[in-house]
C-alpha cells in the first residue's frame, strides 16, 4: 500500500527529470538539429513498433482497411504536425537558451485553447487572462533576447512554432485516440514523423551520420529519456491523476531544463529574460487550470 502511494509521485518526478533533459541534450549534441529530430523518432520506433505489433496487431492492421482509413489519415496528419514540432523545437534549443526554448515551446496549452476557441468553444475568463499573461511573458522574454542576437530571437520564434505544432498534434491525436490504443497511435505518428523528417534531411543535404560518439550518446539519451521513459511515466501517472494536474506539474520542465543547462553546459538565459520566463509559466498554468473542465490529455511524447 505504501509502495503504491509513492508510485505516482516517483513516476512524475522521473518524468519531469527525463523531459527536462531534452533541451540540454539537444544543445549538447554536436549534430545537425534536423538529424537529431529524425534519429530520436526513428530510434523510438525500434521499441514502439514491435510493441504495437505484439499487443495490438489486429488494430494496427485494421487501419489499412476501408473502415480504418479515415482514422489512419488523422494519424498521418498528426505525425506531420509532430514532424513540424520537432523540426522547429529541436533547432530552437540550439539557437537560444535551453530555458527560453523550453518555456516558449511549453506554450502548447495556450495554442490548444486558441484552437478550441476557433472550433467554437467559448473560453472561460481565466483562460483569456492566462493567454494574455503568457503572451506578455513571451514578449518580455523575446525582447530580452533581442539584446543577445538575432539568432536567439529566431530560436524563440521557432520554439513558439513548435508549441503551435504540438497543439495541432494534440488536437488531431484526441480524435484518433478515441478509437486507437496509445501504442498504435504513437507507432503510426512516429513512423510518419520520422519519414517526413528523413525526406527533409535528404532534400536539404543534412548529414545523417559521422557524428562524434558524444553526439550519438546524446541522441540515444534523447530517445531513451524524454521520448520513451518520460512518455511512459506520464502515461502511468495519467491513470492515477488528472491531465490538468500533470500538465501544471510539467511546467517544472522549464526550471528543470534551466538547471540542467546550467549544470551540464554552464548556460543560463539572460537575466533580463527571467521575469518573462516566469510570466510565461504563470500564464500557461492559468490557461491549463482555466480549461480544466474541457481539458485534453496532452500528448507526452513531446519535448
């Protein structure tokens, strides 16, 4: 009984640490950003596809039948949105500070609330207020990066696009997972995402190999940590606590990434951006809480 009581806090702690390591590992890896995005998804398939074939073979094969093609299309579109997410978020972590990139990509719930509004959902006042606060924090953080370099500002913009793409991915995923297991859905999405990123890498001549051993170690760490371990621990926690609680707790990824970036890379965001990053966290928390009644299970294979 006592072990069960500690299981969820332990899972959430492991998940926060695992996901927080994403941006520092990306910044550390001496490899092209798009190649990192490709490999972390491709390597994840080594674990996920066999699991889908063993546990949900009939469901997976059913997507090829006429009745399942509509759901398959939604999964493919979600995979393309995931490719956009990784294709913008991963470069952002190499262009701006890990803390800023993590904070701005974590605006995903803000974009989700805006998407829900466009679909006809009436936002609560708390949601509107949270969006306003998050936007103000984003402006402050990005404005501070103007003093650093245009490269840092470009990284900020890419992180925001990554957050928007993640929100689109989550909205599509909500529809697909109404009839699919998480394993099957993830297998199709990762496959689509990896294929799309591979095509982009080949078209633009991105080098897919020949990296130092430390870079490969970082890529494997990204796959094992944020991509698989963090995902598994969050899915376990979601069976015990609400998605809203998990979403708010996952905001700890921002200070967690900042701490790891400082310890591993001796990197801290500019002091002028700290107030903005804190305001972004506050705004996102208010949005998550304000949309709790209509909350969606935020996909945990991001970051």
